[in-house]
C-alpha cells in the first residue's frame, strides 16, 4: 500500500543551519498495516509524514501509494490517496463552518466540484449515522460551528473526516498529544476502531511508548532520519518500554534523550 524508496530531505542546504532530516529512508507497508512510529526529537518522524503528504518535495527517492508514484504530485493532488489528522485539534477542520459542512468538504476531497446543491438528504443521513457512532452526541449538533467544539470533539471529528472516504493511507501525527489523558484515550480507541473496521493502512507517530507497543501490528523507531528498529507481530506484543530504550541505545549508540517520551512511558 505504501512504498518509500530511499528518500532524503535536507533543510537549509549549504547554510550553517543545514539539517539532514531524512537520510536514505525506505519503508514498505502492506494493505491493512497499522504502524506506530517513535523516536526522539528531530528523528524525522513528522518530516516523513510531511514528505508522504507532499508538504514539501523530497530531494531524492520515490514515494508510491497503492502502485501510484506520487513523488512529484503536489499536496492537493495527493488528497485522493490520503487522510491526515494533526497534533493540533485546530488543524484539519474549518472553525467557521458547521459540522455537516466540514463533513461535506471531506466527502468531496480529491473529487471534482460541481454547482449542485451543497448537501442533500442522503448525505445528511450519512453524516448523522456516522457521527452517531462516535458516541459524542455530535449528530444532534450538525449545524453547530466547529469552533465551538472541545478539543477532543474536534479531534474526533477530524478523524472521522480523514477516514470518511476510506483513504489508501491514514497519517496520524501525534494526534492525541494535545488532549488530556481521558480524552486522548477516547480518541485513540476511536482510531483503533475505525482502522480495524475499515481495514485501513495507517502510520501513527506517537510520543507515548506504551501506546506504540499496544496499538497496531508493527512498530518502527527512527533516529537521525533513518529507521533503526522495525518490529511486528508477536515480537512486538511482547515488548516492554525498557526493551525499546535498550534497542534504541544498541542501534544508535547513545541514550534516549526525549523527556516528553520518557514521561509518557
């Protein structure tokens, strides 16, 4: 479903601020894989997701989704293949539009727009039924402005919008990091449910090592723009946080130094 072939990305090349964010990164995801991604600050986790999404072009290498080479496609043309949820609940939705208008935008992502009437009865029922499954009462507030929702409600809506058209690949960039623990668990549970029910292929960057172990069927660890550890199946299920810390030190030759991730273990 996803092939990343030897991609590289350097920011501020040739200056004193030069930063090699990705260095010959290769990764293959099979259909239905749910891969969690961990690593310290500056490991290249978000840079990898941004490269896939087309936020910026890579310097070299290829990115292929479901057999389609999207390496040279602009960000808006990749929308037909991707769904994405960001760390900030304020991203991914239009605050001044209501809930059903946001869902209508998501339903039309990657499609040609027409001059037809905006939202018909069939669509409205789809939105009502889909919102009902969230269990947050949003189905009764479809005409409410999204800007009035709480962070957790907004993130749940963003997740729903990202998966409404069953994307080839779902990108989750620390999408529970800005939420309180109770709300974060709710959104994480919804994520697992949606990925499993729709048989989606997903990449989830997380700062929580315990979540990285418990969620999905595969885990990768990044360091200095490379993948230094890749584990799946039964081996992943048996992992402990201490095992990840030891693996990091063995692969990188240095201690794991990310206070945020250490506190979340």
